[in-house]
C-alpha cells in the first residue's frame, strides 16, 4: 500500500470520508503513519541492514576509539574491524560492565580490537585500534526516509502495511479535541497495533538486552 492508499484506509476506518471539512488533515494522518512505521521497526526489528555503506561502514582512525552511528541504527547485531593492509577481525559485542570484569584498564588500552560497545548514538572499539581501518556493522534500523508523496510506500514488507493504520487510529482518537477524542476507539487501535508488532521496549530494557546479549555471546565463546 502506498501513502495514498494508507490514508484512504485510515479515513474509511475512522469514518472520516466527507471533506467538509475532514476531521483529520492529510498532514496529520501522514505524520501518524510515518510514526507507525518507526514504531513497527522498533518493536519488531523489521529492517535488517548489512549492505548500505552509509549505515554499515565507518572509517576508523588510529588512536580513536569512539565513532558516531548512523541516525537510523537501532541495534548493532554484528561487527568487524579490518585494518589497513590487514585481515578482518570479528568483534565481540559487549557492554561496559562486562568489560570492567573481563579487561580492567580497557579505557586506556591500545591494541588490536576485540570488542565493540554500543551506546545510545555511538560505538566504542576496544582496545583502541593502533592502526586505521574500517569498522563494518550489521544492524537493525529505522526507515531511511519518511513517506511524503502519494506514491511512497513504507519500507517494511507489504504484509505489514494494513496494520500501520491501527497506530494512526490510536493517535487520532487520542487527540485532545472534543470533536474527535474517543478513548475506546483509541484503545482498540493501540491494542491491535501492539498485538501485531509487540510492546515498545523502553531505553532501560534495550540497555539490559544489550548487556544480557553480551554475556550470552561471551559464554558461547568459552
């Protein structure tokens, strides 16, 4: 479904098909639908990226440990470092607490990289690389661009498109407006969206997930 079809489906489901005027503007519905795509990607990890160089490749400078992630990245899932004139080194995903246990002094250590730590908007290579090279990642990401024109389609698979309307219905009927607010219809839309894409993990849950994943990965290597 493209943006035009998604908006039409929303208006049918919301009983908002008479333009004199509409209860909800095209701009509002478009914003809610784009928000729905992002929510779906965050909740269900729908977009896996391992090809786009702008997202997956980072130029590494000798002596520099931290690098900004592309703004679309949600979670790094695989990482490697390839030094100039050297062979690829697969990096183990871990967190700062685990590094404090495994490698005291890691913050000032300089050597061949072994680990990668993901923070909110950046990653840190540990130990700090002694030579320049390229960091390559695979990741779960957000859509690259929002839908703006009528023919634009969500970047996620076609099978999910119809479910996006439920989020837009939730947002529409939660709007604090005496003519449109409807807690029952809002709850119905949110419940349907959550039932399909899952509950949104908060920042603390994501941090705990990364830490647990790091410990499990470490255990599997031993």
